């Protein structure tokens, strides 16, 4: 150390300091991004967990033969039955306005719910039964502690009158909270307490199936052809530049293309996963092509030389040796593209997948919506109870994304080989 | 038949774009002998080697003029199929490049794509015979299902030689086959080359003049795209005719 030139030690120290500084900056950057991610997931989960439960109100319903004819259940007006039941439960209320508020305590679906329960178990007919019916969204929010009752009455949707009834019901044990299976088994609804994610989830899965089915084979074929077979000249450069530009085109433009060509010229079914998937495939294609070409380029040239040098044809060399090695990279590209397609809303708006879809789509040509569009629709709804639905839908979207990623990782592990 | 040359190159020019990489090469390669191509870096010896099995076709900007005849047939004729040409002219590369597959699959790949494998026992025979000829059989006989990439560098290179032999070529091109190997592995490869000469015609590109002197019967010296001098290895090294050859072998250029 003694023969080091003057100031060398000082210089060395400052180099080590720079090193340490950089390491800390890196750690800080990672901590920041992880922190924000955690905050985001945490807040969405907190907001969304409410969607997993709903409130039910027990009513003593008169199911005697006079009220419901067991041999002709369908002929009954269940609407009336629910009305009468509620009015009998609170006989002191006679005012029209108050009676309407009383009816608003249960969900608009309550008569149908009652009918379904009776049809499912006709043996309960013939006498007065206690039946649990879904409460309306305002009641539900109150039971979840989302309503601030310290506010002046005018600022609340839930008035003191209803709070009084709730107290009575609660005192009698006529209020309970149950797991909201309907959220996962039903489609959209104007009533927040009835709205479910299934139609959007199925819509997303169908759309992505079409998207993957089109863009993955086309993308890797295009990439293989461009990378392994085409001679480099002005044309190949032109194509390359255009593919790169295509990857940067705003997604709504693809939606416009779908609207004018697929719907306008070819008259394909509006709002369908088929058209949505095709539009998203167009959007995803450049991403997959670019990633696949990069993966192919990363395969060492010596593998190609080895195969071709043995007398393999270009196709044999590519499919026997190059493609298996590039497969993990191609799958990564595909999953990045798919993840983007899954979260895409704008192009789907253009082709009508923003529709209000109650029924679960049964096929690729049925009207459907997708998860991000559903999130957008719910977030746009005035009812406060849609807030928890929105967050829960986002969680479902993230869940689907995680499932897709896991599938990709498993496939990648399967294909991965050492050099 | 044994006397006439197996390969005759006549006035071969090779261009990379506008650049002339080989300038009017005329060379005869005798059958069942080892011919080495020597010369300083960038002299065109590898380019010449790669025009013999048309690996240069893979380079988009590469253009070959003149004719190279193998067994009297110009391989640059329109009716020549590069696939069967490359089955006939095997190649071993500078860096061992086994496929990321098992040792067995590495050797059997060539025969399989050329339709030489009729049955399972056929395949086993071809693999054993090829590995024996490449002097690798004893080392790998009990682990044929292990990846070829798990072998040592020298073993990998012999695996590549076995892989080339398995297609039953008559000519084997070797592009500096030992330059990535240690001296012991190099010695084994050189010994192997000497044995292979009984059945195959071998052309080897090498940086090392000692290696050329040890393994080859004939030597061609390339310099800046020209074939300066070719002849029996002993004569070329003891009494070179051209000044450039003399300078190179005596270590003054290169």
C-alpha cells in the first residue's frame, strides 16, 4: 500500500462511496415500487372484501294455500306477496311514501328470490314460513358500517325511519350477513346487491381465447419467417419498421379498425368475444412478433450451423433446434401481450363490448363484456354500493392475470432446456 | 480412381458484398488425405472451407464465383441440392456445438433426418459405430441419455465429429476444431484425425502451423484472399517457394 501514489487512497474511498450510494439507490427504488404495490393491493382488498358478503332480512311469509296455490305456483304474484308480508310486519305504517321506503328495504329481486326458493323446495308451502331475502344495497351498506349516521338526515340515503325499522328487525334477529355467492355466479345488474362478475369473467376468458388462438400462432410464425427465412433487404427493413410502429399504435385505433372493417364491412356480431378477440389479437400481434424475434435472435448461431451443417433443411433446423430453445422467450412475449390484452378497454368500447350484459355469454358470438370494461361500468355507476363491486372486480382481474402468469411459468419451465 | 483428386476448385472468387474475400482460388484436394489450410487471420481460409459445403449460402451478402467440383460435379450448379451436399460433406466447427439434447439424440439426428434409420436397433448400431470411430464410445457408453452439453470441451468436440460421421460423409471439413481445447484434448483430436483419414477426406483449417505439420499430408497457405502456395506439407514447411510463405512459417508475419 505504501507505494501507492499520493491521493490514491482518497480516490479509492470515493469510488467505494459511489458504489454504496448506487446500491442504496437501487434498494430504495425497489422498496418504493414494492411499497406502492402493497398499498394498492391492500386498499383494493379492503374496499373489495365487502362484495363477498351481503345482508339478508328474514320475513314471515304466509305461504298458505290461499296465498300460493301449490298446483300452480307460477300464477302467484310474488310481488304482491312480498308487499303484503312487509306491510303486515310493520302494520303501523300506512303512509304511502313511508310504505314505499319500507318496500325499498328488500332488493328489487326479492319477489323472484322468493319464487326461486319456493320452486326449489315446494314442501314449505301450506303454512307461514320464515324466509331470508336479500336486503337492498342501502341496507347492506349500513350493515357493513359504510353509512355515516352522524350526518344530518338530508345528506343520507338511509333515513331515520329506516334506521328505526332496522333496529326493530335486528332486535328480533331478522338481519344476517351471508357469503355473497351471487357475485361469482351471476351477471351484471342495475341493482348493486345483485350484480355479479361471472358474465364479464366469461367474456374476458372467451375474448382472450380468441386473441391467443389468433395472435400466438400468427405471431410466432411471422417472427420465425422474418428471423430465419427472409433475406435482409429493403423490404424486410420496411416490414420490420412497420411492425415496430404497429406496437406503438394507440389501442383505440385497433378498435376503430374493428368497428369499420369487422363490424362494418364483414358484418360480424357486435359486442361479441369473437370480434373483441380479433381486435385484441391485432393489437397483441406486434408485441408477440417483436418478443419472439428477440428470443430467436438469442439462440446461438452455432446451433443453426450445427443443424444446417449436417444437411438439415432450414425448416428442420428451425423447428427441431431453434424454436424449442426460443420457446420460453416466445411464451414470455405472449404472456406480456396477453396481460395487456386482458387489461385493455378502449378497443372493446369501439366494438360494443361496453354493453350492459346480464346473461353469461354461451359462445364466441354472444354479446359479452370483459372484466376491465365491467370495472369501468361499475366505477361509473352512481350507487355507492358499486364501489366494493368495482374493487372486487379488480381483484378478480388480478387473479385471472396471476393464473395466466402461473400457466406461462409452468409452460416455460417445461420448455426450458440448458445449452 | 484413388488417384484423382476428390475436390477440385477452379478460379473461385468469393465476395462479401463488394469486398473480395477470396481471389481466384484453384486447388486440388486429394482423396483420403488430410489437407490443412493455414494462414493469418482474415486470409480467407475459413471462407474457402465454407464454400465447399456451401455454408456461405447462409450469409445473405455472400456471392461465390467459379466452380468447385466434388467427384467431378460442380456443387454450385443449379441442380445441386445443398441438403444432400451437406450430408456428403460433413462439418466440425471451431467451438463444440452439440445440440442441447442427449448424446444419443445428438448422434442419431443426422441419420434420422436423412432417412438412414430403419429401426431401433439400427439407430443403436449407428450411434455405437459413430461414437467408436470418434473415439468417444468408451467414455460415454453408459450414459448415452445424458445431455451432450454435459461433456467436457474435448469430448463435446469428439461428439460433434461422431455426429458428422454418423451421416456417412466422404469429406469432413474442420474449422479450427482444436482451437478451443486444451493441449491434451487437442492431442486426442489430432490422433483421431489421423485415424479418420483411412475412411474420409479431411480438410482442416488451423491457426497452428505445428498442428498442420503434425496432422496433414498436404498444406495450402492463404494470404489476404490469395492462395499463395499449396503442396506436400513437408515440402511446404521445409522449402517454401514463395517469400510470403517463408515469412509466415518462420514467424515474421501472421
